[in-house]
C-alpha cells in the first residue's frame, strides 16, 4: 500500500523557500527546484517525516543561517545518487537530462519511501559542506598577517568538518592579476577578485589543527560521498574541486579532533606559541555552535588576545553570514592582538561569495592601510 504524504511544518516550508532562493542566487537552479518541490509536496509519513517534525519543533533557527535543515534534506538525497543506492533518483539528477517536475517529484517520493531510515539518520547531523572555495577568502587575510609579522603560522580552525581548508597552502588560488599557492597543484581555484593586487609574500604553516563535533573521515568512498553530497549536483566545477581536495587530503590528511569549539580553542590557546602568528578562524560555522559555546570560545580568544605580543600575535578571522547587503555573500572580518591594544585591532576586510566565487576586498593590501 502506498505511503500517505503529509504537509511539512510551516516553519520548514518557509526555510525551504529561503534555501531555494539562496540556491538560485548561488547558481544551482536544480537545488532550488528540489527545495520548491519538497515545500510543495511534503514527504511520505515515516521516519523522515518524524525527524523533520522533531528538528523543526526544536527551538533553533532551521533556515540557511541556522541549523540548515533544508541543506541536510537535499544533501541526504544527493548521497543516494552518489553511492548508487537509488538508480531511479539518479536518472532524474544531473548530469542526466531533466525529466520534468512531475517525474522528479515522483522519484523524490519513492526515495523517501524506500530509504527513509537512512535519510533520517543523515538528517541528524549538521551540514558538512567544507567548501574549499573558502580557502580563496582566507588566503588574502593570511597574506596580510604574513607581511606584517613575518612569522610562520599556527592555524586553529573551528568547525573544520574534514579539515579541507587546513590544506589551503596546497591549493593554487588565482585572483586574476595575482595568485597564491603552487602552480602545479591539482586543485586550482579561480576567483573574481575586486580589490588591490597583493604583493608576493612567503606564508609558512608550522602547526595546523581543527576541531569538529563529528569530524568527517575520508578513508572510504562512502565517507567521501558523504562530503560530496552537500555539493549541489548541477555544479560540476564545485564537484570537481571537491574531488580534487579529497584526493589531496588522502595524501596529506588534515588533523581534525572531535571536540567542541570552546574546549578546542581554549586548549590551543593554552599552549604557548612563541615565534608563531596564531590564527583562529571559522567559515560559515559559527551559526552551528550553541550560544554557550560561542560565548565561551569568544571569551577564551579575547583573554588570550590580551596576553599576545608582537612575536606571538593572535588573530581571529571570521567568515560568516551577517544577513546584510541584501543577502549577497558573507562578511570577512578580523581582530588582531599583538600587545598594542588589549581589545585588539579590528578590521573589516571583505564581502565574499559563500562558495568563494568572488571576493569584494574593502580593506587595503597591508594591515596598516
């Protein structure tokens, strides 16, 4: 007997609408259509429906700027395609020819009915996008710090997922008139850059480590597909970039420990780092941390900043959604402590695309400007 289908909770319908708009703005019309169909049709009664109602009824923001429940939902479906679990669904997904809304809607309903338990399990975890294009947003800030202090780096990434953005020195990043990284890298990231041309500067990393509550292992095809699932299926360039980053990670595995952000940053900051510029950073991750963790992490960073010196400076780099500028991109800002001021020096650096496609650099090319 066919499963009955119930409408989704109004909050989730609203979140799917917001995600559909974001997907379209970020160049994925297929993902936008998925969100629209799910909002319109709901899902069959069963494990997926139960989990969606439970998560929607939790007192958290489930939209794109919060727990991102719509991203989890479309990611769970893409994973069924990537690992060959659902050939019928795969036939309705890019790069196959679009079968039409009716056939796609039918394939979605069948997928939820056949693979409900597996999808429900996937929905329980926060999105693990680990978008490598964000390395193109981080690198100019690192160049500023390298030029100012002429010190190697200690990197601490919060919410690092699989740690792919800890491997940024291995990526070739092309900003048009200037570039960063090895020319023979198997991962090349092209960026539409609006800002000054940076001078070449040496950037060495002495210590790089990240944390995540549930670090993404990358040893098996299944694990790598779980990461690829969050890349939208009609964006072949992003998929190719992610596959290249995953291949690099197999050769140089990033260090990511299972720990919450507050405990991790406190531990890292407690370890003296003379002769290193310590940069704590996170990219579209802060929104997933509970409020008490955010508060504790910020207090630990600011307390350590008060003790920083010019030969052991501390920087806090944040690339996060701020719901400004009409939703266009996210804000990149940084606080630097080096003994000059207990409250640190604050810099608004740029606005950039969530996937690193473009960067509008609003600061200068040195921290003194």
